[in-house]
C-alpha cells in the first residue's frame, strides 16, 4: 500500500493512493482507522484494518483531494546513519566504518513534498543527500538481525540536507547544528508498506538538482543493511512505531565534487527511489539572506 497524509479542505487526512492516482479517504472508509500514519502504526491491527477497508475502497472510494504533506510530521525519533554507502565512502576518501556512524535530527527538520528547504543566513555550504528511510512499525528493543525486518513497517524517500560548513567547519565539528536546521529533512511523498517494496537492499536511488543527475546508485551499496541497523540501534535505544531511520546516502554529494556544488536560492531537488516515488523540494534563501 502507498499511504500518505494530505492537507484537504477538512484538514489533515490520512489517505491511500489507488492505481488510478486517486486519494482514498481512509477515515471515511472506517472510522476506527487512526487519523495519522503514526497512529495507524501504533495500533497492532492498524495496517491490517487499512488493508481490509481498501478491499472495496480502492475502486469505490470515497475519494478526496488535497495537497500531499510529510507522511510523518512529528516522529518520535529521526535516526541517521553516516557514511553507509561504499561508493560514498570511496568518494570521500574515508575508510569503510566497522560499525554504523549514528547521529540524529529533530522533527523541526521534517519538510513536506514540494515545500521549500530554507537556506539559513549563517550557512553557506548546504548540501543534498538522497536517502532511503526505513519506518519502524512496532516497538523494538534488543532485536536480533534475523528478526529485524519484522519491525519495519515500510519505507519513504528522504533528503538529509546538511550544512557542511557547520557539520565539519566549526570548532570540534558541529554535526547536530549542521544537520538540524529547520526544513533540513524532507520526506515523502508516500509511505510504502514493506510488502510492496520487495528487497529494500536492491532499489535504484537518485537525486537530481535542477534536472541534472547528481546521485545515482542502488541500495545494494549499503555497508550496513537495514536489518543490521535495527539490531545495532535497538541494543541501546528503544525504537517505536513511526520512528525514522535515514539509512545513508550514495556517492555524488555536492561537497565531494570538484568544484563543490552547494545549494542556492531557486534550486530544485528531486529524490527518486524505486517503488516509492519522487520527493521534490525547491530551495529558498532565508528571508534574512535574500
């Protein structure tokens, strides 16, 4: 299933995308369905209830119109993995890590499809990072690698926008400040349930900047697979429904190019992942920097 959130005339609504491109209003189908995707995942029967309602809803509706917004607007955790593609490690000249490099973002970074990514007036080397985002479907603690996929509900596209001059150019390296400016984590357009993705370790992933391909790879370049990440993280951190894991970015990032390419006012980024869709975001300068 492709599920999402839209801003409709009646407010925010949780929807499913049918094969004809129509938005099926899930709450109108079944009033017991939670009004948000996190709520659906928190209900042990949530996804099954949605699937049951869609047996008739796919073709008959009711349908609704609106603007797509981020499928998860206030996730409990946004966990990110650095240097997790072999081709990306190679382009940076870094050694292959022996365990996942973990950092985080706050939910102020979450941005909807088509919504602008805002360049802070104090950041001058802002970069793009196409990423497959895994979504936790049930509470996970001390999960083994062999059972890890049981805790993944599905996937979405993400863009780990990064201020490189803050991430590495400040005293001590300010990863948190470089990764957590407002709007620096676009996600969407859809949350796709795991059963529709097949092998998440063999998906095409790309990013275009102003229609020019900058990143193009496959998720089989991942150093640590999604099952390894869930097992590693859950040793110390309880993962909960709706938590997001940004799994890393492939080669082609702006900072590694010669000369470097950084985002500027008027740019348009498009992340595309096989089976999920295209996440498009324009770039605008902060009002203090225009």
